[in-house]
C-alpha cells in the first residue's frame, strides 16, 4: 500500500492514492499505532479532496481519524469524528453496512467513556441494521461487543449468553481476531461464574489466536483469563 500510494500520486490518480492511504491507516489501527493512523487519515483526506470524491470516501477518511483518536483514548474527538461520519453515510442511505459500522464505533467510544446506557442503545441499533441489511460480520462483532458491555457490568450470565451467540457467527465469518475476542469474552464470563474447567479451552484458544496475530494488549488480556482459569 505504501508503494501503491506513492505511484498513484505520481500518476495523478488521487482517488487511488487516497484509498491506499486509508488501507495503510487501517493496518496501523489493527496494530494499535495511533499516530500513524491519524497521519494516514490526514493524507487520505487530502488525496480525496484533490480527487473530488463523493460522501463515501470522505466518510472513510473521517472515520479513520476517529479510530486514531479512539486509540489515543480521546473519546470526545473520536465521537465527534464518528458522528460526522454517520451524517455522511446517512446522506447516502438510512440503513447500510456502513451505517451499522459507524454506529458500533460510536457505541464503543461511549462504552469506553463510561456511558453504558448510550452504548447499549447504539449497539442495539447497529445490530438491528446489520441484520436488516444482511451484514453478517457486523452482526457477529456487535453481538460480541454487547457481551463485552455485559462483562463491564459484571453481568456474567448475560455476557455468557451473548458470547455464545456471537462465537458461531464469528466462526462463520472467519475473522480470527473476532473469534479470539469472543473466546476471551466467553472464558471470562464462565470463570467469573466459578466454571474454570469449562472456561479454559476458550481462554487457551484466545491466547493461541492472539499470539499468532501479535497484538500485545490482547495477548495479555487473554493470558490473564487463562491464568485465572488455572488459579
């Protein structure tokens, strides 16, 4: 993507250079590299401004900026970016996978900033839209995020129910980090209910997947649950 962005700029194809900058930014987001995400978001926005793109591309650049602020734990700026993104996507369609995605982003920032009521509301709206438009991946990860919200509230049985619902959806989609996330949620819900033997295989699976993916914070969280199963 780095090479393709540079070549597209030389060719004067700012639509493609913006797309490559956006894709780089999302990789940096998965690596949890906030400054690089924000830098890519800025470049994508400039490229697409030169290309005179439509609302969808503008929304992608704004959302990427929100993801960068999320990593920096600057939730007010993240929420402002996500709400701007939602308005852009909403101008194209009231209900779409993109609208579900950014509603989930909003809910996640609300959860992390301590507004559980707003987070639950927006997660459920994102889930409703994902189901309505047939967005299977969205249905999987939003259900998983509701499980995480239940863990935050120490609603262990509720978290177990939601994680059990989300895990087969994630397996059907095939996204490894999503499978690991649901295994982590399920393991934590089970061990906190005094069922460590049942929890252990899920915790081990989460550790194994996160280790392959190489995200240190996720590995640490999963190992902590695995240790709790053993201890």
